[in-house]
C-alpha cells in the first residue's frame, strides 16, 4: 500500500461506491494489510483476493469501497451463500482512517445491498482479537451465534460467528 493510501482522508469527502474494473489491486492490498498484520493469508484468502470478479461478483455478490479523492480507504464484500443468505466478508479500513466511521458506512451499504437483494439474513465470521470490528457489528445489530448454530469455517482464524436477521 502506498504512503498516500495510508494517510487519513483529511478534508476530502468519503464516498461509498461499488466495485469497478481496476479495483482488484486495491481490494487485495486493503485486505492483505489487515490479514497479515494480525494473522496470515490462508488458502481461501488467496483464492478470493486473486480473483474477486469470479469469487465474489460472478457468484452474485458485491464489493463496496470507501473512496476519498482517488484513494481507496476501505472495502467490504457481500458474498452470496444461498438464495436469501449472504456473508459479510473482507472488511478493511486503512489504519490511518480507522475510528472515523468509514467501517460503519461500508457495513451500512452492505446491509442495505443485502436487503435489496432479498437476503433474509447476513452472516459473518471474525476473530476475538478484532474487538473494534466486533463492537461495530454488534452496534449494527449483529448477534453472536450459539455454538449449536455454527458451521465450521474455512478460515483457521475464525472464532467469532455473528448474524443479523433482515426480515
């Protein structure tokens, strides 16, 4: 990630928009930064980050970006997991812009996109060390799933499972 992408947005207005051709590198960079800071890239990460067009968009999902000027400040994906279910995934905000409400804006866009696509619920997996993210999810209405409702994850790092019902 370049130095300019690590700097905060300052006075530039932040807008949320959907994935556009050419956003692949930013999607990969944003996610590699947080994953490698806390964990390690896993095979599932490699597959999704190598080709988001096929693995997310081509499968009926969406990717949203927080943009300030020409800079990508964050992203969040909505992966179709069933006819009326989606997973919130690959949410990232550059360190310099964390705490500025960008994650909330991205998550709001993803929830609304899920609702518009007819989703009955949204699911997500995270890790207990990502406490600010967990607080954000809780504040937006996601509830922790009991162990009886958890399907084993493809990610070794996943140990927190949450869901929000949209209907």
